[in-house]
C-alpha cells in the first residue's frame, strides 16, 4: 500500500495523505507507475466527456495539455527538456550529465518542449472524442509502464538520486505487476488493439533506452521523463492507423 502511495506522490500532484519515507517501498513503487497513469488518464477522459458537450476540439486539446501538466506537476516535461539540453549539447558524457542536472532550461530544451506540445496538440485534435476517451486511459498507463520497463532493463547512469533507488528495487516482481496492470487496462479498454499499442510502446521505449544508454552509460531520472513524453506522442500517433479498424 505504501508503494502505491509513493508512486502516486511522485508521478502526480493529487492531494494524498503523508507517508514517511521508506527506501524499499519507494523503490518498489515502480510496480504501480501504470496505476498512476490510469488515474491521470481517467481524470482527463472525464474532462473530455464533460467538455465535449460545449467546447470545440481545439480548446479541448489545449485543456488536456494544461491539465496533464497540472496533474503531473510537469515532472516528465521537465525531464524531457533537461534531457534534450544534455543529449543535443554535443558534449562528452560527463558534461551531458552535468547539463541535465542543471535546473535551468537551455535553448534546446525550450525548442524541444515547443515541438513536443505542438505535436501533442495536433494529435489530440485529430482523434474523435469516442476514441480519445479510451486512449486517454490507456496511453498514460503504457507510457508509465515504459518507464518501469526501462528502469528494469537499463543501468542507471549515476550513483545517487531517486532514479538510483528505483533501479535498486525494481525487480522481476515489480515489472510483472506493472505489466499485468498495464495489460489489464489496455485489454479492457481497447482489446487486442490495446495489446498492440503496448507492444509498440515497449519496443519504442527500449530503442530509445538503448540509444541513450550507449551515449550516457545508462539512464537517469530525466531520461525516464523523456521516455514517458516520447511514448505518449508515439502511442497517440500509432493509434491513427487503428482508427479505421475500430
């Protein structure tokens, strides 16, 4: 139960009861990352259902993007921007890690965030409301499962930090539980197409993780945020070919 609370506290900004820090429970929270995604997605799906009666699709898409930032505290977007700053700096490994640790955002990070949000907006606008409601539940779950998957598979690039705790305690049991939770959500909501999205999401996350790990010697907390944000865009994009079959 404590691990569930830690997962929700770290990945959302929802009002939750206080829990004293426990390293093992915090590290095993990776098993429940998809649960946080389902909760975030359910809130956004409810907003689309309610707002669809009177708001045009452009305003709905803008509202969803703002709501996602509010619900997550922008934690993944911040990691995305820091990652882009470091990865596109053209520096050596240690300097890239130093740039990513810097709380200030550089030009590459800002440009990357603008492109990312523009892409998300365009994708959200183009998906019919009946399908968007379903995808909003499934996509955040899969993108957060991708974080658990890459935490399990790839080494951590630093010796300290919250990501190091996740890496230490994310074992086979945590990955299996996260996979079951994600598979259940995807299967119940989208059936076989949910399984296809999960497979595509996992493969894309592993490709990104492999590429970055080769460059940095492992992943970091910022890279987990990058993987989450890229996964959301790629999964929404991958849903387009499925629309004609559903």
